């Protein structure tokens, strides 16, 4: 059962209306998400054809990896969404941080990833999937390449 939600940034320059088709959300504890949000990214996926954005001229982007762009309000700095990309660079899915949704009620924590990277005093309650970095990459069939330095 889908539900429509609205949301926006701290200053109101960027607003959106989204149809959420799956009420399950995830939490990512990787270092990039920690630095972007200040703690962890608790976000819910929305398909590109299910979101309407107002104030697009106030949306800044940062290409944080080969597969994703992190978008933010250029006026107040609020993280707005992480946009997963297709190979051609088009949006594959938007991951909306729960905090930018006006009414995030009715959503359910489904999984945490990079739990071996989470801040040690953070523990989320409930019975849900908790994958380490290695477990998450294994499920994706991804083998990280060693970095130099």
C-alpha cells in the first residue's frame, strides 16, 4: 500500500511530494553517510517517477561516488536526498532522509548496513537485518578494490 508524503529543507526553499510504495526504510552507518548527516542516514527509497521537486534551483549536488549523488539545499545546507544513478547517470532511485519528510509516521525499520562502522554508542531497537560492510557487499556481489594510501 503506497502513501503520499511531502517534505522539504530547513528553510523551505526546496520542497517535494513523493509517493512511497514500500514503507520499509534502512539505515546506513558508512563514513560518508555519517559525515553527510552527522550520525547515520535513515532513509526511504522513492522511484524517480514518484517524486515531484519544487525549488530545483536551490538543489546542490555532490558526486560522492561512481553510483550516487548527494543533494542538498544550497540556501540552508539541509541534506535532501541521495540519488542512486544508473550507468548512464540518470536517477535510479531517490533515498529521502526521514528527517526531511513532514510526516514520517507509518514507516518501519527494515535493515541497517555497515553496522561494523556505526558509532559505538548507537543502537537501534527492534528485530531487523543488520549487515556488516562485508556482508552488505557480498549480498550485492561487489568486491571492493583496495585503496592506496
